C-alpha cells in the first residue's frame, strides 16, 4: 500500500464510520455568545468556565511590559521574573511548595509520566483518563494497566498483583473531561499510600474552577491537601482562560523535573506577557465571584433539567453531558441545536467509548438563567422531534 492509499483509505473510513470531524470557524472572541458563519450562537461548548478567555487588558499590559516572545527555553534565557512569580502564585493557590510551568497540559502530562516512570515500573490509570495521560504512559515504556472508571477495588486488585519491587504510579483525572464526574481522591490517596505509590492528579477541569478562595482546585473541593496527592497538574487554558499548564509538587519533585523532563527542557518558554496575564487572571479567580456565578448556573441547570426529565449524566461540575449513544443521532441533534442558534458539540468515539456518543454541554459563569432556559427548551423540542429516548428516561 502506498502512502497516498493509506491516507485516502483512513479518511474514507472515518467518513463511513460517521466519525468525520470538522472545525467551525469562530469569528469573534470566546464568550457565552460566539459568531459562527455570520450567526450569533449561544455557546455551551467551551472550557472557558469562568468567562476569562475574552479579556485582553492583562495580556496587553503584559505585552507592553515584556514584548511578544520569551526568546528561549527556560534553561537557557527564556525564564523571566514573570514566569517565576506565576510559578510561586500557582503553587500557593493550590497549596503546594512549588510549581513548574509547562507550554500546555498535554506536554505537562507527557513530562510527568515519561520522566518519572522507568521500564520496570507499574502505571495504573483510570479507564476514562485524558488522552494525554494515556499517551504519556505509552511513551514511558513501563507496564500500564487501566482500571475501571473510578473503581478503587479494581485498582486495588491490580496493585496486589504487582511485583513488590516495582514502583507504582497512579494517575487520574480529578474531573473527567467528557463525563463531568469526579475521582474519589481520598480513597485513591489511601490506596496509593498502602502500596508506597505515587499519586498523580490531572486537574485540568478543576483548577481555578473548584475549591475556595484560600485554595483552588479539586483537592480543596474534596477536603484534601498537598500531602494527599504527590503530583498535581493544572492547566491555564480552561478555568484561567489563557494558555499553559503547571505541575505542582515537592521541592525535590520540581527540581527533578527541571533536570530531566524533556518536554520542559527542549521547548521555548511560554511568552512572559502571557505569564504576566495569567498572574492577573489568577488574582481574579481567587476572589471567588466567578465561581459563585458558575455554581449558581450549574444548580439552575440541574434543577431545570430534572424538572424537564432530561436524562443528564450525574455530574455536579460545569460539564453536564447528555448521553445519546448513537453517533449519527448525536451529530443530528447537535446540528439542529446549531440551527436553533446554540453551539453544543457532539462528542463521538474515539474520544468516548463506542456507543456512548454524547452532547457535551458546558456551563460558564457568563451564561444567564435565560440562556440556560433557552438551551433546555430547544433541547426538549429537538429530542421529542427525533424520538430520542434520552428524553423522559
Ligand atoms: C484539556 C486537558 C488536558 C490538556 O491540556 P492543554 O493545556 O489543553 O494541552 C489534559 N488533561 C485533561 C483532563 C484535559 O481536559
């Protein structure tokens, strides 16, 4: 088979499987409303949970102070005092001694797993973990096993089978990105301790969004602290509305990553202007006002969808998916919603398991109650028209 045949066949197969993906072109800044194909759409698709992505002042101020680029990697001359200060503020915001900035969450996860794990180690991951954790595990060449979603007994079974001399690392999303539910972090911490393991938590959807004004993220949300979770990863592209990521941990862990993490060492530092802007956004986030508005929207959405007997998946976070199952049906409903002026992405395999296509509805602090009412009313009408069983189930 030639290269051309291989590429054509794969693309053709993708279309036949109804898994063809297309990008929309957004012609406005992010927000509760976005401009797509000259139409204003009510946006229930973004991870900009606190409505910060459209802000520009802090970035403009950062660019005035620092210019555009960072000029080099962190270990050469790209590490500015803006990066340094942001690392300190991030560490403090999640209650860890130190933090280390990365270009994005994907690379941070690569770095953690690839750097820590050696061939003779054992890695245990939740079945529904984000693709970047799975990829990072594969790069590490260690033995990787995936336990059933949030099933601590299944994990325990794996841990008991592991040769006692192998070091174990347990990795989990704190908030699962396509389901919106949360990992039982206290239980995972206990079991990790019993086996002298290292617990790593990916808090892409919890950092800046969950927790309280003293400490942000899923640990605070679940009444835990740095002593319960060895490695914490948070991203700056979701709740914080910008771009980038960080790993928080002990002094030794961070120094170890600075010395050995290839995705840290061999890449250009994020712009200092961005680091400075993220510092400002963090201060906004820690005041807690936007989280309060988001929480009110989540409560309102849950209450109204229950009243309408909509079968929304069990979640108390900003991610409120409606399970459809069939890929084509999910796509059709998403398209009808768009005709009604609403943007909700249909999530299909391989992002989710086969037969579990869904509409991934995300709420933000920028939505109003009437936005939510319009979404739910439209959803009910469309589901009825397609005879969808998710309605009234
Ligand atoms: C988005 C996401 C990432 C990747 O973060 P980026 O900064 O977008 O690369 C990692 N893990 C989870 C769970 C995510 O949802």
